[in-house]
């Protein structure tokens, strides 16, 4: 299942647009939650960084593969002096070459080296590089999942801010209407002055809430745009999603899915693989190293003289076997085994943490869904209470303060409903993330 997930990531690498554009894309029009997630995966620079790191890891694998192939180097020496010297090639050129040069002249050589047996050293390095490449892909998938969760949360935060502004504007309109009626009835002696003062205070409070809600809407819009990686001048309107039907299988099944699919666990597994191969690489240092070599050289002792080029070739096998190094290999082996054990323990702890996270987020999601339904029922009851209070007041059987109290009750109920929808959206996002989904 994890391999399929990684293949899916590779497919996204092929279809996502190229990064490095001078400006962020400008987005306009209607925007759904899934569109917002896809925009983030396509345009956020954090995803681009992970893509670049994945390409770098692939290049390291290619480098490790190249170590199995023969290496050929060219050396040209032009020198002057009055005695013979043994001279090496430039450091960093492989295979290296040493030659005995006369006091002056020109020497040209070719050197070829092909490893035949390394005790598993090259194989271990290649396996480490391949594990590193898989780790980079898993990190890319992890980054994409994190960005998807960030966008989902920012999307629900913006929906909450928009609903909060709508509710605040509605409440202000209701309070202003109550104030208008109160002043008219005060003029004919049907409402006491203190009632008008209270309504005026409610109107002032409602206007402050509108101002605060407007600022929260602007901040939430900026947060979503940044999470998506689109231009600040983007102008879009959100389409509220329906509550998702999330899996409600047995807890063991959900945990099993999370452990198999979550990229952060994949990163830990590949880190353990790399640590295993590091141990194998250190153990290979105890083995003999065998290589095929071939050299050819041509020398002209005197550049201006009549002497012809002198040279020849040599082909052979070279065997090297480290016998005693004062304990360096033993220390490296101990370090590699200790790091492998640490990676294994980290993976085990992460699996425990994931199991707890899945159980915790499932409980939070269920509670959030139930609370959203209760908040909806609370709004219905508060609307009915306001309707009855207004009817009693119009019939002269109720007090003006009853209408104000009913308005306050409905305002609280609507705010609770907005908060419940927001918490349900966050719980959905976290539950999807906990179970290894986007």
C-alpha cells in the first residue's frame, strides 16, 4: 500500500506545474475545499522544496550506481628541474596516478580502475542511497499532507470568519430595528427611557462585533491565500463543503491503515533501512578489496631535444586488506549499530503515538459532529423563542426586555453553531491527517 502511495507521489511530480515562476498565480471566482487543496499542492513553495530534495536524492542514487562502473583519468605533467621526482596527480581525480618524472619534460598517462570485490561496501552505499531516495519521496508526501491539512484548516477558519461577519451584521440590523421601535414607543410613553439606553448599548456592542468580525475575515483570507501559495491579490469566494463521510471502521483497522499509509512513518522506516545498510557498509571494511587496474604512460624527457617519447602500459589486479587500524573500524561499527537501534526505537514509539492519535482524533471528530447537530437544534429553539417574544410584545402581553433577551439567546446560539461547524471542520482535517489521508 505504501509503495502505491509513493507511486502516486511520483505521478504528481510529473503532472504538477513547474515552480520558479516570478509571481504567485492569481486566483479568482468560486473556490471549493478540494480546489484549494490542489492549488496548495501545485503552487506552495514548501512542496517545491521537497520536490527539489527528492531530485537531489535521486541524483545521489545515480552517484552510488556509478561507483560500480570503471573510472578513467588522464594525467599530463609538464615540468622542469635537475633531478627525478615521484609526482602524484591532482587530488580529487579518480583513479589517482603516481609517476616517476625526470628533471624536465612532458609525461602523459591514462589510468583505469574497475572494482571487482569490495566486501559489499558499494552495495551497502547504493542501498543507503536508495533508502534516502525513498525517504525523500516520503518526505514529499508528508509535506503535501501537511499543506493539505493547513489549507483545510485555513479554509474552515475563513468560512467561520465569513459566517461570523454575517451573524454580526444580522445582529446589528436586528438591534437597530429594535432601537428604532423603542424610540418610537418611548415618544408615546410606552417604553421606559432605561430600555432605550440598554438597546443603544446593545447596538454599540453589535457594531464593535461587526468591526472585529471584519478584521478576522481579512486575516483569515490572508492566512488561506498564504497556505495555498497564491497571489495576495487573489479574489475568490468559498463554497462551503458538505460534512465528509469519514470512515468509521474498527479502531484496529483505522490504526492499521494509518501505520501503513502515513508518510512520516515511511520516513522512519526508510531511515531504519539506511541505518541497517550503514552497519553493512562498516562491516565491509573488514573485507579485502579487489580491483582491476590498467595504466599507460608516454614520456619525453626533453621537450626541445631529439629524444622520442618513451612509455608503456601495465594491466593487473590490486588486492588490499586492512589488518589492524587501532580500533577505528570497531568504533564506527559500534556507532552504526547504536544509531540503527535508535532508529528502530524511534519507529516503534512513532507507531504507538500514531495509534493513540488515531483514537484521539476519532473521538474528537465524533464529538464535533454530534455538537454541530446539537448547535443546529439550539438555533431552531432560539428562533422560536424570539418569534414568540415578538408576538407577545406586539400583542401587548410581553415586555420589550423579553425581545432583547431572546435576541441575545439567538445570537449566542448562532455563534455556537458557527463555532461547532468550525470545530467539526478542524476535527475532520486532523482525522484525515491522523489516518494517513489527504
